[in-house]
C-alpha cells in the first residue's frame, strides 16, 4: 500500500475549511489574475497564466512546523495562523505551430477561487480550441479538473493529452477502492472523470520521453505516484515542477519538511530535495505551479536550505 501521509487523511475537514475561506475571498481577485507573464526560453515562447488561487490550511501547508514557526511563515505568505493562499500558475508554451498547456487548472472541481484559466486565456486572445497539446503533471483536481466543462464536453477539444504511465495506472486501477486509503477515493473519482474523458486521445509517457523536440519528461514521483515534471532545453534548462515542490516560500527554507497532500511523503521529500539540489548546482531555471506568481526563478544554496531568486 502507498505510504500515505497522515496529515492528508482528514481531507473532508480540510476541504470544508478551505472552501469556506475561498468563498469569503472570491471577489478579491488579485491584479495578476487576467494578466500574463511572458518570456522566451530557447526555442520556446512561454506565457504564465493564472488559474486563480487556493486557500490551504496550516495543517496541509506546514504539518511539521511548530505553532510558533507556523504563524510567521503563513503571514509571510499573506495568510494567518489558520492557513494561506497559494497561486495556480499555468504555463502555455508555444513551439512552432504547437500551443502546449501544462495542466488545465481546476475548473469548477476544487475551490471557487480557482478555475479561471480558460477565461484568462480568452482575455489574452488565446482560443482554448487552439491548444494542440496538454501535459498533465498529475491528476489532482486543481491540475486536471478543467479537462471538461460541467456538461462533460472537452474544454480543449482539439488537443492531444499526455500523462505519466505510472499516474494513469495508479488512478485508473479497477481495484483502487479496496487497495488504497479511503482519503484518496474522492481524488480517484475526480482523476477518472478527467482521464477517461480523454482516454481516446491520451498518451502515457515515461522518463526521457519528448513531447516536442527539447521538451522532456522528468519523473518526480511522491506527491502522486506518477507525478512528472517537464524540462525544456535552452540556456539554464527550465524545469516546470508541477507539485514536485509545492511552495517557493516553505520548502526552499525548509527542504526537510513534509507537505500534507503528498501521497508518498518520504519519496516526495527526497525528490523535492533532489530537484532543488540539482537546480542549485546546475543553475536551472524553475517554474512552480503554486509559487508566488509568476513562479519563475532559481534555487540558490543557503546553508542546508535554499533561497528562491525570482528570474
């Protein structure tokens, strides 16, 4: 059985808390929400769009921290002792005639403060029907929940889809409910909704596979069993991390701390530290999904930890 992190077990309590907090802040849309951050990288043109934000509890963000340490960290993220908001940064990558999204955002399937990606694409002149490829880092609802509209139609009807083979195998296991903890059953239902909707157009990938020339799959399991990141060739290779490192604030400063939604807590911690160590040693550029918008920067060694340096 998967080594499921104990802090993620009370998912129902978390969702109730988080949804309430998000509802209270729905009208407070950050200024960046309809903007986009654009930069070039090698043969790629990258625009970072916002899917909105999520509100996560202190128990999910900082399960290892003492109450004395929790509050100042959460305040530095704009939150309070109960929790804080995290952004949802979705890269749109142009390569030749391809328009490639990394994840689809939440749609209406997680918190009401998220699910803004399609509208923000349109606001910036990008028709969702023009997207040619979508790569899922993993199948949690804030990353794959906007695969379909409420009526089941595809939001990106002309796209090919890609996901890690191990991620597909995990969520689509016909014996999932008997083999996995009950706290994961709701996640599995959502993952199957999203993945089966595109089953006839999805390709399962593994470490080293290329989506287009220069865009390679990197295995980063732990957050989910088949979580992948995406590496783009260019000066200071760019790694799009997904949730391999969930926070630029918390896990750069405290790389030995766990995150409450990691399915395999110890594997996630190891791969997060390996990723940050590699990024610091090789001067890789990083793009994080839940990092401070637009989530693009570098990891620098700082003693036994790291410092995030915005690009």
